[in-house]
C-alpha cells in the first residue's frame, strides 16, 4: 500500500503557486468565466503528464547508474523554487488579466515548458517504474483539475470584485512565502536522506 498524503500535500503546495499555467487559467476565468474555460484543462493535463513522464524517465534512468543525480536534481529544484520566490516577491504584478489568445494549444505548450514539471519530476514524484507511477499520475490528474478550476474561479471572482482586496501583489507575496517554505523543506529532506 502506498501513502499518498505526503505526495498530495507536496503536489498541492506547488500547484497552487502562481506560475505561467495558473496565470493563463486565472486570465481565462476572468475573461470568459469558469464554464467556458473548462476545455483548457485538457491542455494543462496533457502538458504536465507528458513533461513529468519524460523528465522522470530521464532522471530515473540516469539515477540508477549515478545516485548523486537524484540529490543534485532535488537541490536544483529547490534552487529554482527559491529563485521563483524571489522573482515573485520583487516583481511588479501584471495588470492585463484578460489577455486574448488563451487557447488549448497555448495552455498545452505553456504547461509542457512550465518549470514546475521539473520540480514534480525531480522532487515530488517517486522514481519508480511507469506502471508503479500510474496511481500517482491519476491522483495528480485529479489535483491538477481541482487546482485549475480554483484558479479559473479566482480569476472570475477577481474580475467581479470591485473592492480590490485580492490584489495580484498580495497573491504573489503569499506564493513567494509558500515557495520558500517548500524549498527549505526540500533541502532539509534531501540533506537528511544524503547521510
């Protein structure tokens, strides 16, 4: 029996953080509403599943002959998270939330190239055979859909909000803190398993 709780928490911790795909989902929700944005879910699911599978297989194959590759990959992923947190904290929020051209293809390519896929592959998904990874991929797919719909809903709600309590900068700062915490936990776990 596999324990999915740590996996679920790690996936959700990274999926909720703003990034290129979440930005597209929120923008689509703001521009068209949640219901008309739902077809974009196929692009996000496809992009993540392909990217994670390719990266996991590559790292898995290299890691069997060179065990340090897994440790290095996790530390690189943690460094990426810290860099992303810094960029979020110091960036100026984009004001154009209703960007045109948010298509299924754009969402697919954006997700396929999303650096979060590297973090999922290097640090979160277990390095097991493809068949043994299937339950994790199934749970991941459900979490992707739930998170994407939440981002679409957030975009739709922000478009309707006139108070401005949920500003882009506040969301980015909270996300930066979450990324930093995740990076520190990942570094601690990696260094602990190295001994």
